[in-house]
């Protein structure tokens, strides 16, 4: 006789309880997957960061600027293939003032050299390079605002106040996840020429592409040593470390989400434990009869664990079946469109799905350990007397 199979079939005896328990587990699995996907989405930029890029900024703070001519010096450092620069602009779309998106003043030609994952049609690339008021917009932000190539748009400056006029010269897609598809790039010269003399020729950071990622640390040190004797010293980091520094500001939130995901698992365990314990109490007489017919305590324990395993796998499967369309085709698309600067890629990762299913099964078995142990210790006469 196949005890586990018999136990699995026995789950359907109380259909309402089984359905409610399965849905309870499914909801906790869905919640767990959603929380873990939020955490994973935060780290996409870190995980996908290019290994052959180095960012150089002011040594004191990221918000302080460095001279633009530092880029020319960095290009002379052994191991550096190309270098570009950028300045955070902080633009707002007047008709969508509540929407956040990155707006960067850059050097167009060298930006396309350093960020080779920017995919831009050749005719649009040429148009952007030639138009000093042209912008290169990500396809996600362009779709959100209804921008098309050739449109005239206004952006309201926050760091650099005023109404700034631009033309959409090009729209890019990304070949890798290392690029946010909700960023707007425009000519740094256009910004620089409008500034007072004392504020000109300064940039927020410089990004270099190197020829050997294995020498990244050495090249970073060489770049910083080059400016040690200058009035403004620098701090160079890999792109991964730079992205990590941004995430450091959200470490408390991410830590809280980790705690919440653990609480979700505990709730799942309590749901399963309660259902299994109720089933054991209701079937005490049956276990007594089984013992009288010659079943061993091990068989009784296997019977209980088999029911728990079935509930766990059913709840996990239903939860994932709901989670994939809910997250990938629903919430994920909305978040990428509306919060692409924070979550450029919001999808359930295979590791998250596997972890959710494994946790559902493990917690189901753990929740059944005590009821299974109690059932296996029942004496035949006590089990029969309890119900009779």
C-alpha cells in the first residue's frame, strides 16, 4: 500500500477546508513572491552593472562637482579606453510633475561610446548628435509621456531653474539591464552655455570604460592618484559599487522588507499547522483502527506528513500560478512604466519562484512534525476510546 499516495487522496475528504487552506497558502506565497521581487528589483542595477566601467566623482560627496577637463586627464590613464561625463539636471515634465525620471546632461558622442548598450537607430543617433537642443529618451519614458521623434517638449529645471526647450531627436532601447529605459539625456553644452561663468565647465561625475575588468581596482587607484595633488581630489568606483552606494540609502527599507517576508513565512506555517492539527484530531479513531490493523507508528507519521506535503505543494503551485500573471503581466508592467527610474526590471526571478515553492513545502512539513509525532505515539486503545 502506498501510504503517501493514500495521504494525498485523503486531503480531499474535507474539500472546503482544503480549498481554504490552499488559498491561504497561495496568498502568502503570492505576498512572499511580491516582496522578494521588490527587493530583487532594487538590486537589478547592481547585479547587471557593467564590469568594465568606472565612475569617478568628487572625493567628499557625490553632489559636489569636478572640473570637466578631468575627463581628458582620465583618458590618458593606462587601461582607460574611453571616458565621458554627466551632470544631474533634475528635470520635470510640466504635465506630469509628480513623475520622477533621471535627466542627465551628457556629452553625446562619448556617452554612446562608453554606454554601448544604448540601442539607437542610426538616423536618430545622427540627429541627436547634431541637434544641441535634442534629447535622447528611453522608450519607457517616451511611451509614458507620449513623446515621438520630432516632438518639441519643455522640461522644468529643479537644480537649474527655468523652462528648458528640447526636441526629441532619438529614442533608445537597452541591450542589457544595466541601463534604465526611463532616462532622458541631452547635450551638456546646452546646459553649460546657459550658466554663469563661475559655474561653467563642471560636471557631476565621469565614467570610464576600461580594457580589462580584472585590473579595475588598479585603474581606479591610478585615476585617484593622478588628482591627489589637485585642489579637487576624486574617488573612483566600479559601476557596481556606485550603484550600491545609491542603494545604501534604502538599506533600512530593504531590511524591513526582509523581516516582513520572514513574517509571511511564519504565517504560512501557522495556517498549515492549524489545518494539519485539526485533521489529526478528527482522525484519531481512524489512526487507532489503522494501528489495530497492523500499521506501525512510522506509517501513521508518514500519513500525516503526506497530507502536509500535498497541501504545501498545492498551495505553492496555486500561489505561483497567480503570482506570474499578477506580477509579470500586471503589477510589473505598471511599475516599470511609472517607476522605471527605481525599478527598470520588475519581474519574478527563477530563484524567487523556486524559493517560494521550497519554502511552502518545507514549512508544510515542519508544521506537520508535531502533529505527526503525536499521532504516531497514539496507543490503539486510547485512540479508539477517545472518540467512542
